[in-house]
């Protein structure tokens, strides 16, 4: 039995915990995000505040599984650099936007996050196709969120 096979399921737990840490970081930095969101001048196409929690829960699960699948296939190698970069940028966005109200800085962060996710997808597609495809909904949501961020920044 290989080392990776022996640690298969604990490995998934580690990826889930790391991604959960990213989610909790954002949550702690912006415990009043719902109230802030409803007070912003929002575009007509802005989703309701309650939608963000379920969407991010699914996306975070997919991010964790994606990383785990590549780890399972290749171990920890340099293909995880964009994975870690996108997680860090993801963790920074909520404190910038909701915690500090720095909508412009949050937009720069989310633009960099978008690039990091694209690079992450390309790298993961080469390692394990399904892992790369699991990140596509994340990219689509971040694309939408970046447009929303830009709209809020210009209106507020």
C-alpha cells in the first residue's frame, strides 16, 4: 500500500479543513456582512444576501475535492502554488470588502484571484482533468462576484 493510498481519506479531511479555514477567516472578518450588503447601493442584478452562504459552501467543497484529487494523483508538488495563492486571495477578499469597506482594494484582490483560479485550472487540468473542471464553477462565480464588486465600488 502506497503512502498516498494509506492517507487517502485523512488527506481529504486535511483539504476540507484548509478550505474551511479560508471560509472561517472571511466569516470572522465580516460577521456583519449581511447587514453591510443590504445597506449598499446594489445593481438590479445583485443576488439576495441569503444566496451567498449556500453557493460558497458548494464551491468550497469543490475546491477542497479538487485539491485532494490532484494531491492523490501527484502528491504535493509545485502545481499547488496557484492553489495556495488563490486560497490566500480568497481569504483576503472578505476582510477587505466587508471588514474594511475597501471596495477598490477588494476589486484588485478579486481580479488577482480570478487570474490565480485560471492558472490553477490550467495546472490542475494537466494533473487530473476532473480536478480542473471542479474549479470552473468557482471561476464563473468569481467572475460574477468581480462584476458585482466593481459595480458596488463605483456606486458606493
